[in-house]
C-alpha cells in the first residue's frame, strides 16, 4: 500500500479520536487516555521512518483499539446520564390484596365481599386479567378465587409475605444499569413492575407500545441476585421496544415486501438473546451464573446445539420467504416453538450477540440492535473471523437467505 494512503488512513483514525474527545460528557474518561493517543500517533510517525509496511498493522491495531475503547467509554458514560431519565415504579396492590386474604384465612377470619372486590379492582389484577384474556387464556374471577383459597397457597402465605417485603425494598437501579448498558444511548426505560401472586410461574412484559409493564411471579425461592437478573432481562425488553419499535414503523420498512417484513420482524425475537447478555452483565459471564444448577445445565446442553438450531431458524425464515408458511397462525406456531423454556431465540440470539461484541466491541453490537438484517450480517462477519482464528465451525447465515432478504 503506498505511504500516502497509509498516512491518510491513519490520519482518518486519529481524527475519529478527536471527534470522540469533543464530547464534554466524557472528557474525564478521554483525558485519562489521551496519552495513549499521543503515543499511538508518535508510534505511527516513527514507523514511517523505518518500515511502514511492516508496522502498519500493529500501529492501526493500537489506534483502532483506542478508538473502539473510547467509543465504548462514551456509550457507557452517556448511559449513566440516561439512568435518571428512566422511571420504574413497583406496584404491589395485587399481591398485597392476596396476602391480606391469606392472613384472614390463616387466622380463621371470614373473608367478605369487600376483600374480594378490593383484590379484583387492583391495578395489578386488572392488567393481569386483561393480558391473559387477550391471549385467549381462561382467566375468571371465580377460578382465581379458588386459587387464592387453596391449601397449597395458604401454606406459602408467610414465605410470600416475607418475599414481598424484601422485593419492595429492592434497588432496581443495578438492574436498570445492566439493561441500559446494552441499549442505544439516550434510551429511557419507563415502566411499572408488578410482583404478582398467580397460578402460573412465568414473568413477562406487557403493553410495550402503550403502557409498558413487567409482571414478576412472586417467588420465595428467588434470591436477590436472581431477582436483579430477571428484572434486568425484562427491563431490556422494555428498552428495546422504546428504542427499536419506531424502526418497524418507517416508510422504508413498510415498503419492503410482506414476506421480508415478516422475517425481519421475527429476527427481532433474537432480542431474547440480547436480554440474556444484558442481564448477565457481559459476554464473559454465564447467562445463568446466578441460576439454579439445573437451569445452567439445561442452557449448556442447548448451547451445544447452536449450529443445528441456527439452521432450524433459517429454515423457518426460508419457509416464509418461499411461501411454504403463509398463514399468520402457522407462522406464529413455528416461531413460538423457538421460545420454549429458553429455546433458539434465546440461545442462538445470545451466541450471536456475544460473538459480535467480542469481535467488534459493544458499540457495534448496540448499533445492530434496531437493525435485524444488520445483526445477521455482523454476526456472519464476526463468526468468519472467529472461525479463522480459533478453528471453530460456527454456522453462518446462508447467502441464499441474504439474497431473499434483498441485501444489496
């Protein structure tokens, strides 16, 4: 490569560091690393005096490493500024009402109509009922009343009361910080968190577009670390919706062929993998580090099927693009099978996200969050590099899929 081109390429990289340094919000971070930039630049200059071709790669690695590190620090510092813009409120009215009835039952005191009216009129119960009814699941006041009066629930009354008291005092800031670290700069998370006593043990998000909420199954067996992990996971979903849903409402996206839109919308389900990564706290932390051993063993077993599961998901995408899956119900049925307890939307999505972050950095990964096609491309690029460096054989998304998705 001619010396002039090498020089211009290096100057471009140095200019990128200057652009980063102009951010007042991270001046302290940048000033601490300024000497690195100066050293890298001098190293670059001196390399021209000896053998520019021999030194170019190592010099550029130093400079590019600094640029990438500065970008990540910039993202990190700006995320701290958005924490105060977020608003998370814990609403415990449903659990409080259930526990009030349980205490009456335990004391042998009659439960009157007002007690039940109080429960059924709580915000938590009303939204829970609306959610289940909207998913065409049976949810009637009579059935819930039987659940509350069951001997099984009564036996857990004291443990549930102790757990709710603990959760009311939980600091959601740590979970919020984890979620924001894997979201675009400026994302603010605003939602209500409902710890609820219910027949089903799942936790979930609800009404992401209009009135975001997280419903947490009140679980006496969940320790503080597990609670933080669960809340961080669900908060990431809330933040993902706030940051990325507008992408799917643009004219550019709406003008894509219907089949392509459908596939890209389902690619967004890999957000489960992003959420696993965010909740864990980084790519070097096992996503089930604080989970029961059985959960970790299940995850590791499923991760061994990564290549096979990626192919299954790609076949699903191609079945949509080729018209073998047409009806919304049949498409949803197949897609839902990839959720499972923590199926390919989780495992494949997590592996892809980790591979991209470890290869290109956190800023690159966050840049792919709202770009489903870009995420597939970034993963392929990262996996090719990793396969070359380590001898692994990570599966890649096929050129056939990219052609069908009309990638230029």
